[in-house]
């Protein structure tokens, strides 16, 4: 090595010989760049495009060094002060980018990010090295750069990155890894020899000799993947299998497209297919037969073109249909991006390709072979899916001719797929109409039974000593129920006629819209029925308040609980239908239709809360709920209550002010009851306060003369206030049938009634103070120790 260095070293490190070194490296890079560009033009592989990018970066490094060396040769700059550190820095950058080229031929965000960061750090280190070396180079007694500590650090860093690059190639095993390892091995020998021998001078002569030998290996970089020359095929049909030996021995060009009668039969089956579930199988079979593709898959875009789904596939070699599945973007990032953007994609069978590995795992095969994906575009150039071809058995490499041929096929598939999707929507709507009709019939029978129970309740209530206004309310609700039943009968008749007329034949878009509007109307009627049933249950609660016996109260509570449980079933049906409509899986909703469905869902959720409140209120008044006193922290209760009501507060952008003492005594009471009292008060204040309003929550500790410690909770809103004549009715249950809701109260009456019952059950007191136009303050006074307060209260009695 010393002899070679003595012969070539001075030539490569002194002008104009150093220009020859840079010229050889530039020539090697340009040759590899030309090869990569030719492969990109013929294959459009993304790997070739990445190779072009990396080689352009390497070319920029060497061209800049060539230009600066030429300027230094002409004595226009002091080359000894700038070029030695710059040469080492560009050499280290070249090692990093060459490792990136060989180890990561496919896009990799993590690898690209790391290379970018390392390039930035090495560039900064190069600049600092130039600044540190320049004064020494300009001094009269300057030393050569090879003898400095900086040169040793550069050589050790180069050896380190070469070792990391070799390790990456061993781990990832990319195509052409041995050429990459050969390049790194030659570079390693050059840097190691420079570090051990370290000849005098400003430039590493041994390293330059090694790189002159290593850079021609870059010519193999673009050739790592298969070319577009056709390869022999195993054949797909039975005739091809029988003639396989003939095709292998024949020198004629391989038949690329099928003329087998099975292809014609597959096309006829596709044209005649009307079953939406079998269209995907027919499409993939016909396409696989035509393209002589080992595997063919049909991919659809769903959820507003954000999710890719394998609708089905066909294995031409085994002649069997394949099941579909969901394509995860993280598993096949390049394929998912190409489908969503409506771009074709061709990928060779690469050992490091994320998409190839992801498809292999999804299909359960070792290597899916070469990939060709062509988008299916509508006339408006909107992607609705794609056709995917794979060659795991024949190892067929897809060409630009194959891509153009498959693109024509995909264009012809658009009306077939749209027809299939239209049939699918019609069948789905027909099934939903049938289910809605059956459900409506069952609900009709349930309503009639409820109406009979209401009639009996009216008769029994008329004989009981109930108030006259309660009787009027019962009769009005019963008449309203009968009216809704009649309306439902008329709507069911329309729905029955629509269902009987529906068929799998093609229908116009107006029919689908009419069916959707009919379903929305039926759902709105269902909400009206649920509100009526809720009023029925509330009236029965009121009858319990008006003096029925304790045994009968328990029986009525059980009836109400049963009714409430049955109410949840139709409500689940409503929520399911609304979610189905909002998901737009059966058709696109208009703006007005979406608004109606969102109102239905909001009303359903509100009714669920009202049912829960009704059950709780009934259990409280009939004594079916037992309070379980335990030590509680009022601060934790406040935090939970504010968290529970936070969504309501945020919607109206309401501000909450807390007025808490530094020390709040621990209470001994029922945790759940205390929690619900505060939640109902905050919900009422949030509903009563306007947008951008304010709620004030105050907690105060008090003591009475008889030694009982008390906690005062006050919730103040900024609503319109409550009129003096309405104050006595604030904590009573209100019915829309015969009462107008109180102005300035955001609650329907049930929530505040529950708060009152829970407060009195804990031997507390609740009241409201308000003036019209200045908001309202709800106060709750509770004993700190509920057991002591209850004992003293019994003693006073």
C-alpha cells in the first residue's frame, strides 16, 4: 500500500492531479445517474427516483470540490486553508448518503429524517473545522492537516459511519446489498490505511485511492431491481399449464394477455352479474384471466375516500376466489397514497419494501411478487378504488404496456362498479324498510297495549280522590296517545306499500331520496311516541304522589321501571338508525337531512337522561333507594360534578367562578346523592345562563346553636331570573301537556325535583332566591354528619 501511495498519492493530492480524482468520481456518479434515469423512464419505480435524488446530492458534493480545487489551483483562494476540512466533511456526507441509497431504497420517513439531521450536523461540524483551521493554515509556520487531531477525528468518524452502514445492510438485507458492502469495505480499507500510515500532506491520499476504486460500484445501484424485460410465465389457465414446457423451451416472446375461452366466459359472467356481493369476484376473475395475473384484487375507497378496503380477489393459479379485508395505511403507505390520489403504482419485489412486506403478511404468503396498481376513476377524475395485480408465482414484471392495458380495463369497470353500488344501496334500503316495518308493527301493538293501560289508569284515577287538574292531564295525554297511534297507522301503511313495491331492479335517485325521507319521518314520529310514553310514566308517578297506598306505590314503581326498560329498546333502535344515516353508508345526506338526523340523535340522548331521572325520582319517592352515608371530600365532589357538566358549559362558553373556603370539613353522607345534587344544580344553571354567561359556585361552612355543623352550597346563574309567582313551582315536576315551563329555569322540573328529594332525604333543605332579570341562586344546606343530624331530628320530634 505504501508503494501504491508513493506512486499515486502525490498525483491525487496536488493540482492539477487532484482535479483528476474529482473528475473520476464525478464520471462514476454521472454514469450511475444516467442508468437510474433510464430505469425511471422505463419503469417509473419509486426506488429509481430515490436513487436519482441521492446521486444528485453526491454529484453536488464532488462538483463543488472540483470547482473549489480548480479555483485554488489558480491561486484565487488559499486552498490549504479551506479545502482540507471541506474534503473530510464531504467525504463523511458521501458515506452517509451512500448508506442511505443502499439500505433504504423505498421511502422511509424515519431514515430520511435521520439522514437529514446527520447531514446538518456534519455540515455544521465542517464549518467549525474550517474556522478553527484557517488561522493555522495562514500562519508562516503552518503544519500539514494530516498531522492534526482534527484529521484523526475525521477518519475515526468515517470508520464509525462505515461500520453502521455495513450493519444496516446486514440487518435489512436490501437487494444488491453485497455491492453496497463491497463499496463500504473498500472505503473502510482506505480510511483505516490513512489512519495507520498517515502520510504527510493536506489531503488523505490513501482514502482517495480507495474511493477511485469504490465509486464505479455505484453503477450497480440502479440495477438492483428487475428490468422490464419480459420473463417466462408459468401460465394461468389449464391450457397454459399443459404447454408450460413448450413455452419454456421456445425462444418466442411470451404471451402477455389471455385469449383463452375462460376469459370470454369470465367477461360474460361479469356483464350478466347483478348480485352486488358477487360483482367484485366477477371483476377480479375477469381481470386476472385477461391480464394473466397470478393474483388480482379489487380495492374500494370508503369513509369519504379515507379508508381502503379489499373488496375481494381471485387466485388464477388455484382458480379460487379470495376473501377481502381492510388495508391499513401504515402497512401499505405507498399503495394507500397512490389509491387515494388516483395515481398508478408499479413496485418490484423488494426485500425492504414496506408495501410488499405488508401485502405478504395480509395475504399469508412469503413474497407477493411484483406489484401493479391502477386507479379506477370516474368521469370527474374522482378515485373510487383501484385494481391490484400481483405475481407471487410467475414472478412476472409489469411493464408500461401492462399498465396502459389495465388502465383501459379499469375505465370500463366504472359503470359496472357504480351499478353494483347502486344495487347495494337499494337492497340495504329495502332491508331497512322491512326491518322498520316489522319494528313499527311491534311498536304499534305495544302502543295499543299501553293505551289500554292508560284507559284503565284513567278509570281508576277518576274513582280516586285526585285533583281535577290531574284528571284533565290524564285525559289529554290519553287522547294525544290515541292520535299518535292513528298517525302511526297511516305512516305504516305508506311504509308497507313502499316495501312491497321495492325490488332489486335499478331504481332512480329520487326513489332512494324518498325512502330516506320516509325513514326520517318515521324516526321523528317514533320520538313523538317516546315523549308520549314518558309523559304517561310521569303521570303515573303523579298518581303515586296523590295518596295511593304504600303497597300500590311499590307496584306502580315496578311498572314504571318496566316501562322505562322497554323504552330503552326502541331508543336503541332510533340511535342505531341515526348512526347508520349519519355514517352515510347507505347514501349521502343533504345538509337539511343531516340537520334533522342530528336533532333526532340529540333528542334521543336527552330522553335517555330524562328516563334515568324519572326512574331515580320514582325510587326516591317510593323509598326504594337506601342512602349509604360515608366520609366524603366535598372538593372531589365538586371536581367530578364540573367534569360531568363540562361539555354543556363549553358549548355555551360559560365561565365558572368558584368561591371555596381554605378548609372544608369532611362530610359524612351519601356520595352519589351529594354528587347528583350538585350536578343537577350546575346543569340547571348552565341551561338557564345565556352564551358567554357566568356561573358562581359558593361553598360555606356553618354551625348551629345545637352543635350541628352544616355545609351551604350555592349555585348562581346569570339567566333571566324567576318571577315571584313561579317560585313555589320551581321544585315540582312540570308536564308539557298542561303546564308552561318556568321562565328562568333551565330544567324541565325533574332534575330540580330529584335534587330536592335527595336533599330532604339527607335531612337538608333546598330553596331558591331570584328576581326577574337578575338570575337565580339555588341554595342547599346539608349537615356535615348526616347520622347525628338525623338522630337529633328524631329527638325533637
